[in-house]
């Protein structure tokens, strides 16, 4: 692996900064430092704002079809470089190559392509009012600020910038300090595709950088993907200048398996909802409610398939399907939750330990972990763990399981497995969650709006409505008669 220093990307190129304020990025599978990153200081952030404002002047005046053509080229370049970019994602996050090569870059490119195709169709309205009339224009907001989490670095950078740029805004993006490379690579690609300098700047650093830009009066909107606690801080800071916010936050989502479900399919869903990306997915269905009459069969197959089919190993190995957690600190946190689960009386039926696959002796791996006999009030059922830890509960009554599923401060996702078509829609209609799946889990196409209810978020990403959330409506009233007044 290369040993280099990643710089801030401003105004179409990498900018030399203050190397004394650098931090390390480690490969989570080995703990090895793979590169260093220069933290943006105040002068650098002001430079990013100045350049973004200039970029916005140009980009917002570029016709939407032309913006679309450029963004489509960026999506093409992302796809052409899929394998190279996927490898960076594996090195930064520790997730399995087999996922990154199929999902991370592709779903990012999908969103850019989707919004590029949508942008030229965004139309205002016109309405007569007597002999006069008015019309509306959807104008971009200005310079938007995107803040990313570490679990899907390039996908998050793509999803945020796709809608923002398609609508004619400029964006300054701050990736997570744990995974800073994907956004920088995206900036290179946007520039190569023809996005004008300054329209997508990437600043590097931790919460300090996030705080400065969130509070800055020249930023029109902040879109965060992160924890609920961070969301509260960012929203409070944005309130100082009444910025618009989009908040994509955490969850503790329920997955309900009814007695008429295809049990094998439900097990597939539960494993996807807990072990994909080693459990570091915001929409994870970590509270699995299984109807008592299918519980024994469900647990038998779940444990059997977890034992047989989960391959923990060096993430770049194509056979590995469970990688390393992001950091040692996070690994310890996940292990503490597992300990708490045991102390509070949940029955550990599988996993529960740190592991060190061959060649990854210093990596941050945790076994896929399954708890049975859980109660909704246990810590492991209330707090987001963000690791491969599944909590299984039983139920008999539909109303009761709906009540328990909603008994959480979060509201990101929910799912049901059932073959009763009426029950499926009846139960989903009662779920207090923004992203719901019926006999499926995890699919999130660019066409589908995603976001949270309750503490899981505000606003949406992807889907038609998101494009408009990066615009403001201007109403223009046109008087056709000579203006009469009382003066
Ligand atoms: P985090 O909240 O610790 O950090 C997210 C980002 O916010 C980072 O870039 C961080 O540097 C920045 N940040 C931290 N404090 C800040 C502040 N005061 N002001 C401005 N920026 C600040 O989250 P994380 O650990 O990187 O990611 C995991 C979390 O993200 C989980 O809770 C997960 O559920 C959530 N997530 C949500 C979605 C979604 O779409 N809803 C998707 C992925 C991850």
C-alpha cells in the first residue's frame, strides 16, 4: 500500500496545506497506517468557500441540459474506474471487496446519473390570476455543505453531490476523517468530466472542520450523514444562520417475521439486515421479531447458515463476506455492547468475540453475533450498535409486535416478511419509519427517496423530491394592467 499525504481538493486541484496538522488513516483489517491526510485549517476553509462561490456563479448559469451532460460523464468515469475506487473503499473501511466492487461505486454513479437525467425536467409553474399571472422558478440555494459518515464514503459523497450539483448548486464536502479518500477521488472525476472549478471542493478533517463550515454564513444548506448526537449539534449550529438541513442519521430498525413467511427468505433478510458491511449500515434491522410458531425453525436455520456461510477474512479476498470494523475504538464499543447484552440477560447463541483472521492479526474484526431471548428494553435493543449484532425477540400478536417495533426513538427503516398481502401493507402502514421493505431488505435504488422518521432524520436523499430540496422557489407576479393604488 502506498504511503502518501492526501491534500484538500479546492478549485479543481489538490492544494498544499499545513502538513503539521496531518492525521493517519489505517487499513482496518491490519491496523496499518496507509496514508496521511492534511486537516483543513481556517484559511483553507475560507479558500474553499471563496472558490465555491465563484464556482456557483458559473454552474448555476449553466443550462440544466449541459450540467446533465457533464454529470453523466462523471457517472461514466465512476463506472469505468469501479475496481480502482472499490479497492480504495475496502482499504479505507475494511468492508469486503465482494461488496465494494458490486455496490459502493455503482450506487453512487446511479444517483449522479439519475439526478443528471432529472434536472432538465425540473419546471416551474404558471397560473393566471384574473388578467395578471404569476410563475415560479426553482433556483439553486448557493454553496451547500455535505458531511459524510465512514461506512459508505464514496456513495455518500455521490448521493449528496448528485442532487446538489444537478440542481445548480456548488458543494463543499467533508468526508469522515476515517475514510477521506473516496470524496477526493470523486472531486478528481467531476473535474475531469467538466464540472467547473470550485463547484465540488473537498475539505479534510474532523468535527472542527464540520463545525466551522456548518456555522459559516456563506453556506446555504448542510446535509449530514452521521449519528443522531451529531445531527442535533449540526442542526443547532445551522440554526444560527437559519440554514436548511438534511439529516441522515442512525437507526434501530425492526424486522418482523410473521408465521406465514418463507422462513428461508426471512433468514436471508435477517442476515442481510445485520451482517452486511459487518453490520455498519444505518438501516440495519437489528431488532428481529419472529412469530413464536416459526421461531425454532428460524433460529435453527439462522445459526446454521451463519456458521456455514459467513466468511471472515482479509477483505480483499473475494471469498470474504464479513470484513473488519472501522477502528479499534469502534470494535471495543461493539464488544462492550455484546457484554452488556449478556449482563442484561440476553442469550448469546452465536459469536460474541473479537477475531483475528489469518494475515489480519491486528485487525478490528468481530464475529457475527446473535442474541436470543431479548427484550425491547435491553440496551442492545435500544441503542444503535453499528456492528454485526442481531437481537431476536418473539411475538404472537400483530398489534403487540407493531407496538414494540415502534417503541424506539429512531425511525429509519422497518421490514416485514409475510406472504399475506393485506397484512404486509397493513403493518407497514403502521411502521414509524421512512424506509420500509416487504419481503426484501436493504435495496435502495436512486429512484427511491430515503430518510428517517423521528430521531433518524429530516429530509430525504435520492428520489424526485430531493432535487427540489436543493432549490428555493421564487414566485414572480406579473401585472398586465396599469397599477392602481390608494396613494
Ligand atoms: P458521526 O456522527 O460520528 O460523524 C459523521 C460526520 O460528522 C463525520 O464527518 C464527522 O467528522 C462529522 N462531525 C462530527 N461532529 C461534528 C460537528 N459537531 N459538526 C459538524 N460535523 C461533525 O458518524 P459516523 O460514526 O461517521 O457514522 C456512523 C453513523 O452514521 C451511524 O449513526 C449511522 O447510523 C449513521 N449513518 C446514517 C445514514 C443514513 O442515511 N441515515 C447512512 C450512513 C450512516
